[in-house]
């Protein structure tokens, strides 16, 4: 088992636009053990598409309780919804390491004061804010799935305004990451991590290029399970050029806690 490798980007539950195999928590717990992961930060996939994710969070907490040693809940909280502060307090009680938000699905921009307040509140509570760029490639999406990807500008503006926040971005590719990273000051760059679930390995070697360009410390491990295979990001790490093999990804536990 990798003592420090945490999968920050995985889900339980169904997906509204296609069938996904094995969305059950027990399966995910076995997958993390099989892949030698220390633990996984888990979201409730259906809640991303519900107007009110409250009941989905309750379901997430209940489903993960039997697997608490390996699976940690990352609830979805809408800052434009009543009583979001209560939901955040509940997340702390449940020892959630992060909170999920989906601005592109909820019609929120990076300068939205409600989103900024929640991002700061998460940071002050010792939790990261986890944003998801995409669930699937645009070419694969159902015609009713019209929200689009999370714009890089949304994340840049949010990080600039929410100065107490620590943001983890899941599902971003190389060019998206470059657009955000080089649009921030050095101090702001230190408050953002990017998971590697959508970064290509060989032969394009996007992952190796990003490690050289922005540093392995700005990247963290994520898979996108059950929408994507867990083996892909692990294989991309194993196929890194020899001079990059000792490079260590960010410790997300320390990052989230500040």
C-alpha cells in the first residue's frame, strides 16, 4: 500500500446519462485496496445533477460509514442554497477532508460572492474546495448534458478573491491547467492542486511536461472512478521518464488542512 497516495476524484452512485459499472461503496473500497491506495475522497455522483444535494449528502455519509477507514466523504454543498453553513458544519462533523462544488452546473461564476464566501469558509474549517472540470469528454456526452466544462476563468477568479481557500481541481487537462496556473500569482498558485486523472501520459507525455513546467507538488492523484479506470493515472506515473520517477505528488491531507 502507498502510505500517502489518496484518490481525490471518485464517486459512488449512478450517473444520469449512461450506465456505469460498480458504483457501490463496497466495490470502491476493494478497488482502492487492490490498487494499493491509502484512501479515497468520495463524492455522491447523482447529487451533482440535483437541485438540492442535501439528501445525497446524507446518503453518502450512510453509504460510506461501513468503510470509514478507507473511504472519506466529500459532500456537495451549494452556496446559493439556504443553510449551506449547516451543511458545511455537518461535513466537519463527518470529518470530510473537502467539499465539492459544481459552479458550471449551478450557474455560478468565480466572482460570485456566495461561492467566494463558501470557499473561504472551507479553508477556515480546514477543508479543501474540490471543483470538477468535466465528468466525460464533450464528444461522449448525452445531448441532454449541456452544462459544458468548468471554465478556467471561473477558477482563476475564485482563487484570487477567496484568499483563505485551498482548491483542488479534478478532471483538468494540460492546457486547462496551464491557463489557470500561469494566470495566478506565485502565492495563489500555492493554493491550487490539480488531479492527474485527465492528463495524458505517453506518447504525448503531457504529465511529464507539466511536472517539469509547474512541479509535481502542484499535482495530486485522482482516477474519476467509476466513470474512468483507476489503472490509467497509476500507469502514467509508472511510465514517467526516469529523471522524474522520484518526483512526489502533493500530500492532499496536508494541503486540505492548511
